C-alpha cells in the first residue's frame, strides 16, 4: 500500500519496467555490464573467435579492396583511388604490408584494359562471395556471444550476408570518393583563401569524424542483421559500437608504437614480417569488434536485471528457432502479478517474514468499529466454538477477537509500522549518503582528468609545430580519449548527486503519509457502514 508511490517514483528499481533509455540505467548496472562483458569475452573464447575472423578478414580484404577500386574507377580516379585506400589503411595501423602486397595487386586491376568494367560485369558476384565470408564468420561468432543457435536456412542467410557485404562495400566506396574529391576541393578553397596548408591540415583532422560515423553505421547494421536475435529496435549508435571504435583506436595506436619501437618482426620472420604485423593488427581489431558485441549483449541483460526480470541466455529472442520456425518462446518475462519486486531499501527495513503493518491495520479497523457498535450492554454468552478457535490460535483472527484484543493488536501493529518506517528512513539516508559520496568522487576525478587533458593540449600544440602527422594524430587521439572519460565521469557524478538530493527520507515520509491516510479512510468507511 505505502510502496505504490515509491515504486512509481523509481521506474528502474526493480519495478518490472525495462529502462528504454541508456541514461535510465544506474551506475551499478553499467558496472555490471562491463564486468560481465569482460567475463563473457573469456568465457565465450572470443580470442579464438577473433582468430577465425582474422582468417576471414585476410581472405576478404583483397576482394573487397578490388571491388571498391573497381567502383570508384568508373569515374576515372584509379591511381588516386589506390593511393587513398593504401594511405587510409596505413593510417589505421595496417602497416607497411599494404605498400608491398595490396598496392601491387590493386594496381594490376586498375591498369588493366577495361579492368573495372570487366570486374563489375563478370567478377563482382565472385568478389562479393569471397568478401562475405567475413560476414558469415561474424554471424557465427555473434550467435555464440548471444547464446543462440543459427536457425535461418542457407537460402535465406547467404543472400542476407551478401547484402550486408554489398552495402558495406558501397559505404567504403563512398568514403573513398569523399576522400578523393575532398583533396582537390580543399586545396582550391585553401588557395582561394590563402590558407592552403592550413586548410589541408584542418581537413586531415576533420575527415576522421565522418569516417567514425560511417563505421558506426556499419557496426550497427552488422549487429542488427547478422546475429540470429531480434533486438527491441534498430539503433544507429550503440554503446558496443562506440567501445569498438575506441578500442580500435587504442590498439592501433599501441600496436603501432610497439611495432615501431619494440617489435622485431623483420628479424624473426624475414620478408614475412610485414604480413605478420598486419595479421597481428587485424587480430586486435577483430577482438575489439567482438568485445563491442559483448557490450551490446550485456546492455540488454543489464536492462532486464535492473527491471527485476530474469536475464538468462539468450537475453534476446531468436529471429528463427533452430528447427527453422520463427520462435517467440525465448523471451524475458516481467515479474508475475502480485510478486514483490526486489528493493534494497525495503529489504533493509523489512525482513519479508511478516505482513505490512498498514495492511494489518486496515484489516482490523473495520472489525474494531463493527465490534464496538454491535457490543450489547449486557455481556453476551461466548459459544464453545469461538472459545475452541481462540485456544487453537493464540494470536486469534479478527473475526474471533474481542474489542479489547483488537485494540491491543492495532496498537502493536502501529508500533511495528513506525519501527519499520524508521528503519526504512535510516536505510534510505545511508543509500543517499553513499550516492552523494560517489558523485563527489566522480566529479573530483573529472576535474583531475581535465587538468591532465589541458596538459596534453599544451603538449599537442608543441608537437604540431615540430613533428609530423602520425605523432600528433596519436596525441590527439589520447586527448580525445581523456576528455571523453572526463565527460562520462562528470555525467555519472551529476546523476548520483541528483539522486542523492534532497537529503530527506522522501520514500519513508511518503510511506507513513500513505499509511495514515489509508487508516483514516478505513475508519471513516467503518463509521459510515
């Protein structure tokens, strides 16, 4: 009775309603998401799955690059297309292997007479088939992570994988065209404004957000269509996609530093050193992709757990069951009607073994009033059955108790109710104090990281004056990472502080008020009846 207002006030505190927005998830839920994602990454053998994806990526990278070059070459930009693709892969961390193997292979297609037209006319499906092997490997790996088996038939699954591959290659071609066309445009604008070198430098930085956006769209498309699960709705930007891109940037930067300063691939593998380094980079990138899939799966699980719903594998229902039929059997269910949703604050004040005092008072009040009205002047005889029932049940029931016993029981219940509400108020104040402390700590951490970011910004200004592109780009990535972490910590701290204010036990006060109002209503109804 008294908890109805509290449950409505906190939708995400185990009330059975799944939070629809990410900001509705509590900090504890987010900690659980990343902890379970890290555990699931190892439990699902994602390191082995990443190795398999690396194999498919090697088989797919060459036909994919050839298809992209053939598409862009239709506008007679063949040589610059090759240079753009090679430079882009090298900036991403692929290493010198793209200069040794990939450039020569693509150049043969571009320089051949009618190479692009012939490829698009006769070889496009073959190249797509080879490149779609990576999408197939991603599909199987994501099914393992989501805990489902593939139920879609081959005639439905393979065309879907080809479609995903074709759309991805078209997006890559669009990126290459933008990069190719933007070069002359940037130079023309810079020369017209007499800021030629500055304009080129500015574009070399601004092109990365566009690439990140397209990469996020591709990851969202893969996460929506490839696995045999049915997400609630399509999301262009996902937490897993953001984590994947952030991890790719970190591993590319770190792996590049390792290869440049500590790696000895050439000494160990000789002429294959560049290929091995490229494979190592692909392996780390695919590991980041699978970790993003784990994050997305655990976000759905975290939403269900926060709502007090069961969240066993699979969290999301499969699109098609393993027998080939569409399945709606594997779903997450809300708590059954009448079930008491979990609440840490309530558990701290109520051990769950006795009924709520307010409910007991409501049961006694009408009986008390009715007994007082019906009591005759002279003492009525007590039936043997009533005496037997009272002896068998020491506590008695409202129907078998006298007026004095009802008054005594009501007083006991009121006393118990007040003790429960005081204990609840104490638990609520303790919880709010912890939230306030956590929020203040996060704000303090954000301030410290902002100071570090300011120092990195000054260092970046010095590096830009003297060093070449790769180094200052790396510093810029670290700078963006630091400020991103600071922003996340500030938002979390703000949420914790807002949850901790005002510093009064609102739930306890509202509970007592509701109980008192309910008792008054019951008394009025008893008098009027």
